[in-house]
């Protein structure tokens, strides 16, 4: 597998070099160019009193750890039409209070984070990228991470992505992807194997594969009303937990739209709505179910660009449909109305809130909130987000739908610039979150009655 991936990269680089002798349009950039760089991310994180995944119980335990991710990359391009890109990554951790303090220890493993080739301007309308690549569409609510099982260590898709230019300001992204649970193209022997698609931990793998197709249209012909339309098909195969129990697979389609109207110089909006339909496989003790779920987001932002600090305020509502039964059980068939985040099983807008779900499988949430932001100095940003969280359906034995009141405060700031001439920047961030628990987590079946969950991160990023 490693030889195959590296062979594809070298072949693309050789093709780019040979293309120097080919005739090309005079107005295009010509010649063979090479570039490279590196980045490193250091994080210290602390968490306390978190809820159980997919349950109404709360744990009184705390955990803190540091994590270091480093990546190096290189690319070769010939003019504007050919290119090849390779990025290698590694992340290790150090835990102080965890059930397994030895997991993900230094040096962990080196993995291929990106490896793709670019063929641009095919027929003057198509840009094609094939290989391991990062992909994000729109606000990232549906397409942002193809490897959710390893957290933020990587986000790549094994995919072919074609961008087809249709009109002067409009195009469509066409994607086919296949993301297996295991990556054998690595160097090293991590203590805790990475299950790249897991929902529940297996032994050591859950063995779930993910496949998908996508057509994502970006229509910008009306300048003040950018519009996106999309269709995504996804298949999640059957998987297993650490005890060997088998869980059903899913096959479903997501159809939706996103608009970002600019109302005037100070007011802008965002609307997104999507619906899902398909089926859940039948398993022993589980009846086959139809899928019908939906998602909605509406936000309005007021901003002042000529005032000190450039303040802005957003009021928004996020709705993810839920189901009284969980993903893994059903009282008697029926329709599964729980939202599936498709390829957005990430920490998304909150670390604490993502802990409500098995491996970031966002669903069953109503979140009205406000977000305020200011820029007190150049390249500095302070953001405050807050609001109540509710369950759309009372699942997991809950007797109330009020999950709690969430608050997040984030400060991003620069540290050093141009450390090595024109390259080398260091930035930092401090992020804190709290969720004051509501009655969804307060009833006679809850294991522990804690007042609030806490999470804190200190982060330093370097790009060279």
C-alpha cells in the first residue's frame, strides 16, 4: 500500500517534469516549481465532570493531557495544470489521569496525511484532484472530516474530487470517496491502534467502512445571495464493539441547500436546511428501519467594520432531529428520525457538546445561541458563544429535554511572525467551555449528580 501511494506521487512528479517540453499556452504560468514546509501544534487540555457518551449519566472524573502534532509537506507543480502534493503527519500524547495513560505515547506513528495529484483546466472547465486530501464544503456541517475515529489528528478523505466550472461565478464539486477503518500505510507501532471510522471502539477495530458520492453546487451569480445546493449519498457498513456485538449498517441520501444573503453593509444572514432518507440494516434483535431525518440552521449577523474592535454579534438556531430510540436499538421498528452528521463527525463548535455522542455522532439537539466577537488588536480575536441546549426527543431514558446551558470563550492571538525571513509564524489560543447541566441529566437513573462540565485548552501553532 505504501509503495503504491508513493509510486503514484513520483509518477505525477515525473509527468510534471516531462511536461516542460510540451507546448503550452503562452499566457499560462510555466515551469517546474517545488515547495515545502512544516507545521506543529501543541495542546494542553483539561476536562472534568463530563457526561457519558449516548447516556444521561455524568462522570465525576477529570482528565488532563498534552498532545503534539507535527506535519511536513512538499509539492511539485508544473505551470497551472499539473501538480503533486505529499504531507506526512505524526501525533503523540501524554496523559496524567486516564484509564490508559500509555495510549498514543511518543513516538506513535508517521502516517500519510495527504497524497494527491492535480490535473487542472481539463477542457478549460474541470479541475481534478485524486488521492488522499482534505475536503470541506460550506460551513462544514456535512462534509469536513473523512477520518473521525482519530479526532483532530487527521481529517483526510480517500477521494476523487472534480470541480466543474459551469457559469462565470458558479461551479459544482463532484466527489467519490471510500474511507476504510484501518490505515496500513504507516511507519511505527502505536500502543493504541487508530480505528479511523469508529463509532464504538472495537477489539481493536470496529471494522466499519464508509463510502460516499457527492454533488455540491456553488451558485454565486447573484452576488448578494450566494447559494449552495447539494446531494450526498453515504453508506456505513456494519460494525462491532469490543465485546464482538454487531451493529447495523446504514445507507442513506442527504439533500439540502445553504444560503448566505448579504442584506446590507452591516447585516448578513445564513440559512441551511437538509433532509435525509434511506434505511438501517436489520440485525439480530434489531428490526430494519427506514430513515427520515432533518437539520436546520438560521443565523443573523450584525457587524461594524469601521468601529474599534470590529465588533459583531450573531443570533442563531441549530436544529438536529432526534429519535426516542438510539442508533443501536429499537422498540419495534418504525422510522429512524435521528440526524446523521454524514462526514462531519468532529468536535464541530464545542468539545463538551461533542461528548454527548459516540465519536461525535451529532444528533437530537436544539441550540438557540448568541455569539459575540471583537478584534481588540491586529490578528487578535475574542469570541463568546452561549445558549441553552435541548434534546429534540427524550432519548436514553431522559425525563426532561433540557440538556443544559452552554458557554464558550475563545481568545486567539499572534506570538511571533516571520521567524525565518518571510516564513515562520507562531500563534496561540486559549479556549474554555462549560455546560451547566439541565434536568436531562438530573433524574433518579443518573449515576452522578454533578452541577457542570468543564473543558480548557491552551494551544500553540507554528507554521514554517
